[in-house]
C-alpha cells in the first residue's frame, strides 16, 4: 500500500505516505489513495487528521516517472483538494524534506509541525513546471509574500526553524508532537472548528482568475516544459527560451 490509514481511540486519523523507496514521491496511484484515505476518515467520523510520511522524508515531490504524463495534474489536485476540504483540522507532521508536491501537500493541511530535518521547496522554475494558482495564494497566505517569492522565484529551500519564524510552520516537533496536537484538536468543539476553517479558507483564497488559469496551462503546454524534462533525463542544465 502506498498510503496507510489508521484511526486512534482519540478520534485522530493518520494518513501516512508509504513509498520509502521513492522518498514518498506522489504518483497517480498514491494521489488516488490519498483521496480514498480522506473518504475513509470522513466515514469514520474522526475529529482531527495527521498527514505524514514514512521513513526520512515527508514527500520528495512528484514522481518524475509520471509528472509529465496524462492525468497526473488532475490526480494531484484531487488529492490536495481532498485533504484541504476535510471538515476537521488537518495537521501535517513534516518529518523530513517536503519538496515540490510535498510542500503543496503540507500547505493543503491546516497546521504544520516540522521535525528538525524538515525543509520546504517549490523549485518549479528549475524544471519548467508550474503549480496552480491555489498553491501560490495558499503559500503566500500561510508563509507570507516573502516566503512565497523566495520559494517560487529564487527557488530557495527553507528549513524548519526559518519556516517557523516566517509562519509556514506552526510548531517544531516530531510525529508524536503532531499526534498530541491532533488529540488536543479532537477535544475541541467540532462545529466551531469546521466553521472557523471554512471562513478562513474562503477569506484566504478568493475567486479563481481566468488569466491565472491560462498562464498556468501555458506553462504546461510550453516548449520549456519539454526542455526541462529532457534536461533532467540527460542530466544537463536546461536552456529555457520562454516559449
């Protein structure tokens, strides 16, 4: 199984990515299993959810064996949407690197607890890829504009302590600390939490802009995308031309 699901007596559900041989990279199958996991936890009426990864990585990003393939973006966005739309608080236990889609998964959660070795990065400009407008707005709202620009424009990597300082991370700690936070949240008033979460998300994200959607799709139709793919395969520096 690429994703493990458990429910504790404290009414906290845990979604654990389990592809250690790929550092928990996301492929179409894993994204589908994340969606199924959220449905299972909804049915179990959990009061909080923790999302984490097995081994030394939270999620190393998209599986490059599939990221350029048919259906991957839809599968990824479905997984992120399923986590984000859970009606209970969702805590990311970022136990190690959260790169690319890993950062996206972490910010799809409501709160983030980061271990000492956790790092965040969205190096799409190095690869000629693009994340959807929702990701960029969400990142800016959580971590601030400076963090969003550092990750998206400078392709910086942000460690756990700096992420805490900038608000991208809420607490430093281990999976056990994230579970403890989940148990604490599970004891709070669920209707109030669901309402607070709904209003916060509506205020933060606003409406979709067709111009942003077109720019996003343009990245995925570009020659630069193919150049980034070829350069990675050929282990060379890409030569992007902006077309």
